[in-house]
C-alpha cells in the first residue's frame, strides 16, 4: 500500500498553473482504505458516515468501469488526489474572512457580487472544502436552512440527512456513485419548510483549482410540502495538462405540491472527466425543473434523473451542451414514471464544432401504475462543421397502454444564407455565427436569471472563438 503524504509544494514545471494555492494540503496516494479513513478523520465523520464510506469503497473496487459511452481510459484513479484542503481554511459566513487568494478567484467569477445583487444566499467551495456560506436574514427567518452539509450532519438536522443521504443515489448505482460515497467532501444542505416560497435563488459555486485532483461535493436539497425554491449551481476549473475528475452527487427531494427549479452552468476545463450524478424524487403534485448548460470537460457522463413517485408529479428538463475539439460529451436525462397522471417534458439542444462529439441519451420508463402519464422529448443538434459528430439514443420502456409518449430529434447546420444576411446587416462572420448559436441555445438562456443568461451567452461566444481551455 502506498504511504500517504501531505504535499505542501508542487513542482510548478509540471503544470499550467493559474491562481492555484501552492500551499494547499493534498492527501496523496490514490484510493485505498487508509485514504478513505484519513478523509473521514479530516471530516470528523459520524460512525454511520465512516461505515458508508468503507462500504462504498468496497463496492467501487468490485464494480467494473462502464462498458458504453465515451472512453475514460485516460482516467487513472492512482493519479487522482481525492482530498485537497486550502491552507488555513475555515468555512466562514463573512466574505472578508475568506483567504485572499481564494477570494480573488471567486471575485473574478462574480462571487460574492451576485449574492449582494440577486441571490438569497450563496455557498462557495474551493477544491474539497467549503470556504464561504451565507444566507440572507429574511430567508433564514422564514425557516430556510442553507448551510454546508458537513456541519449540518453534526447539527439538529443530522437525523434528516442520515435518512436521505445517498438514498436516491446509492453507492450500488454505478462505479462513480460508489467512488463518491467513499471520498465525498463538501457540498450544501438546503431545507425549505412547508409552504415557504423563496422568492430569489440560492447558489452554490464549485471551483476545482488543484491539478490532478478530484472534486466530490454532495448537494442535498429537501423542499417540503407546498414550498418553492430556485437553486443555482456553477462549476469551473482552470486548465492543467493532467487529468482532473468531478464525481459529485445531487439528491433532490420535492414534497407534495412543492416546486424546485435546479439550474446548473458547468464550465469545466477540457482536461476534466465530468462523471456527475443527479437525481430527484417528486411526490404528489410536485414539480422538478432542470435547467442545464454544459460547457467544457474532456469527457462527460451526465444524465439527471427524475423519479415521479406521486400522483400528478411533473418533470421538465431543458438543456444545452457545447462540445469542441477533443471533447466527447455523453449527456441526457432519465425519467421514471411511477405514479399516475405524471408528466415529463424534455427540450434539449446540442452544439458541436471542430471535431467535438455530442451524444444525447434519453430514457423514459412508464411503469404499470403510471396510468394516464405523458412524456414528450425533443432534441435538436447543430453541427458547425463536417468534422463534428452528434448522436441521439432514445430508450422507452412503456408498461401501460394508458400513456402518451413522443420523441422528436433533428440535426442541422448553419446555412450560408443566414450568415450572409447577418453580415449584410453589419456583423462580422464570427459574430453572425455566434449570434445564431446563441439563438439556438435560447431554450436554456430564457429560463435563467438575466445575469446567468448573459454568462451563458458569453461562454458560447468564447467556445465559438475556441478560447476556452
């Protein structure tokens, strides 16, 4: 067994460094029981959490890698650092107490300016640790809990977390769910009480800044009966010439007649393996809305899943994926109709250029008790050159005759006539093409708050110029 070490300095000649904390503590040594126990010790885990970690490690070691989808043979867990702690890190509710190097990074990304202007609360994670978490006074006074998950486990909501943690996404789900269960670190816990409607969004932002590291945050949100919440997550990482890994987990519990809108803008660097798992359970009359913008990463496996458990439960998924040179993004969504009168709607766009590959997978399961259920899936792909690839792989498993299910897919390209028309109106060819692509992705941007829609359109323009690493 390789001996673990804390590395306080890194050979700077090996990496393309950008704003990293060279004094961060990195728990080296790949993945082993010793490493998992050390992470558990760092986190001051409860006994049940350590037990879950060790069981998850066993499952990980016994579970094969996926035999379908993009190749992930460039990912070697022996070379992935599973825990990185910024030097002198302490989670704080006061932005001025965040270490200067970390604060500078987040301020360039709009944190905490976005909190002051348009958010009910914000959390910021840097590598493996939450460095900042805050919630507006009036939201807290309504009984809303928004805090880091690790603190919540040890507080008055510990029993609630134990009841829900990795119940929607068990470690047996797939190999990287098991990995997450073994080494998870950081993330947020949100509880919205019965009948409370949070008028402005909460946000968590995750920054993976260490080369060769993994980020394994866990987001757990419980929206109680009749409550309403919009939660936004943003993710980013600088570019290094070694593989990084993101294997987070999101578990969403939507109560009776409750509504949760969960929006994500992911801007990973293109050395990232994004193997994230997201799942929602929706009770009677509840609604889950997924808004997803996926940019960056070398390889992605990402399929948010809605389990429509209750009578009249509803799921809406709106997404856009952009792949460029060296990217193979395998994304989509899954809906499981368990209750009667349930409804699901999927509307996705994928854009590929410079040889990038996009695969959209959808899976709709309508079980025997889900009578009078409806599902509609629409996916459109835009290929910007002849080198790129776009595939659609639908799967439908319908176990009742009393269901209405439809699937539509189409692939297109930008017409020269449209580009010429916009150029005749004064736009450069580059701006004309970017404008067309932004319009194509309008299904997502119109669902986001204004500042995030602007951010997404800026990402599209950068992708079109090939300036995102």
